[in-house]
C-alpha cells in the first residue's frame, strides 16, 4: 500500500508549502478537521476551511496541521488557488453547517454557496469535496460510500452542539435529514482521496489510506502537545 507522505513543521517549513495542498488537524483524539492550503495572489500560505456554522475562514496557514500534496498539474493548482480566494470573497458572511451531501453546492463560476434546500449546509469535509468537484476536478466517488450506524451517532452529537448556534428551523431540517440516514464524509477519507493519484477514488480504495492519516495525525499531535 502506498505510504501517505505527510508534511508538517517537523519536517518542513510553512513557507515552503507549494501552491496547493490538503491539510488536516485533530481537535480531539476522535475528531479530525480538514481544509485546503494554498498560496494567495500575494504568495502567502493560507488555509481555507469551514470551521463551523457560518464560519468560513481564510487563515494564515497554522502550525498544527499535517499537509499532503495534491496530484494535479500546476495550471490547475493555480486555478484552484484563485478559486479559493473567490470562494472566501463571495461567501464572506459564511456557509451554514449541515450534514447532507446532495442539497447544496458551490457555484462553479463565482464560488458562491448555492442551496437546493433552505436549511442545507456543509461539513468541513464536504466543503473540500465541493470546492474541487465544482471545478470538474472530481477525486471522490461519493456514490461508493454507504451510510454506517456510527455516522448517525456522530451526526447527532454534532447536531446537539450546533443547536445553540442555529435557528430551530435549521436544527429541525438537519435532524430530519440525519434520521433519513446520511453518508458521512470523514476528513481523513477526503484527505486520502485528494492525495492519491488517478482519481476519482471509491471508498474501498481509500479506507486503509485514511487509517494512515489518522495514525500520522495522532502521533504528530502527541509529539506537539507533549513537547517531544
């Protein structure tokens, strides 16, 4: 199996990040977060990510992430970097948080958030998928994923945390969609699929690779927090 080639501040410098990377971090031992690292028009390394409900961020690239190269050509890397800036600029008020994959998207031209349902939204992982798929750079076969019982457990936990940040109507819509049985795109799945060559990838291909990312991230986080 191909080794996932992770970069971090332990073996590289943030200033050496290329034009476009996929980046993951861990907020708790069982919770990962994903975004896209890129160089803006001034050449500065930034991280575009959906942090939470209506909280789309375009941060200076932080030091607590692992990052992985993306196997696309330089022209498309530059295009995606410019598109990242457009997405942030055209969604300055943020993007709502939600669990369904099929009820919203990013506009292929402006990068603006388009919704098919009034109370739709994205997770950090589905945001990254939408970012690339909207530009015809499809790297993940979403139809190959199946709903798992643990998906619903996680979704309900996150929905409870979301409740105090959203109106009741948004909460109830998301609650109903979760009850229907929704596939969860985990950050490590998305990162593995975006890093591997010859996309689009199906669930069976990326499952073991995603475990590598979880292990790499756990080890990195342990060293960083323990100071070793």
